[in-house]
């Protein structure tokens, strides 16, 4: 599907730029509240508010677009071409091997079932969570930065923001910056969330296996990382 052309960043009106930046700031702040609120109850409440706000803003984009099919494709909700899916999955599998082989080559052991590692239903849940994260990163943030700055700069800006959300975990902040650069570039090229989310899930679960939990803190971020015992 050919996407409907967007205005060049230089052609955006001042009001449109303000609107895009307002949306980015509002959703980012709500996500930070969801990560840093002092209690689980408050974090869940802020997470729900952030999710509803994001979905409303994305839905408005689709509703006001004269070409809904084009908007649907731009969000990455269409199925990818076989060549695109193969490229994403192939590169993702190569990255997975690069994470696992060094551990084995120095005599390290990958535990079959670390004490905190999720059971099978939780693995499926993490795969769904990976898809949700990619929707937030690509369909919301990347698309808006792309409209502001163009595609290549948007890859870097959206990736930096995604990494910042994973503070203060040093492992996840670095890993998500590197991962997001790959995910955003693959989204820019192939415009489908599904193979990207699958690779995201594979790499995330691999990190959980090969990195000591003393560094990962159950893969928590925000205040949860600091409250880890």
C-alpha cells in the first residue's frame, strides 16, 4: 500500500507544530507519572489515563484523515510484505545470537528457569506487552517526530525518548536505546508493528535470561527499579 504523502516538516503550520508537541509532552508526562507514582494504585491509575489519552489522540488522527486506509497503514497495523517480515525477523534473530553466543563462549550458563522468570502464560503476556510498547513507540511517538523532523531524524529522537522511559535501569536504558534504533528503522522501512513486536519480545526475554537479576531488578523501570528488593 502506498502511504498518503505527509507535508514536509518545513511546510507544517505553527499551530500544527504546537499541537504535535503538546501531544508528545502530554503523553510522555502521563507515562512518567505511571512509572514514578509512589504507590501501585496510583501507577495503575496513571497508566490507564495515559493509555486512554494515547488511544484518543491516535483515533483522532485516523478520524480526521480523508484516507483512513492510509492512516491505518501509517500506524503500522497492516500486515507486512514477506520480504519485510523476513528482513526484520532475520536481523532480530542475528541480534539474539549475538547476545547468547558470548555468554556461552566464556563458559557461562543460561539458566533454564531462573527463579523470577515468567511462566508460559506470562511469556505470552510479555509478547502482547511488546506489541503495546511498539504501538506507543512507533504509531504514536515515531509518527509525530517524523512529521516534525522527517524520517531519519525521527528514528534517533524517538529512540532516545524510548530509552529515557527506561531510566534508571542502566541495562534496559542502554538496551532499549540500541533496540529502539533498530525497531524504528525497521518501522520506517516496512511500516508494520507485528514482526517488530515479535523481535522485541524475543530480545526482551533473552535479556531476562542472560543478564543477572541483580542488575535487571525483574526488568523494572522507574520507581519500581529503585524499590526492588
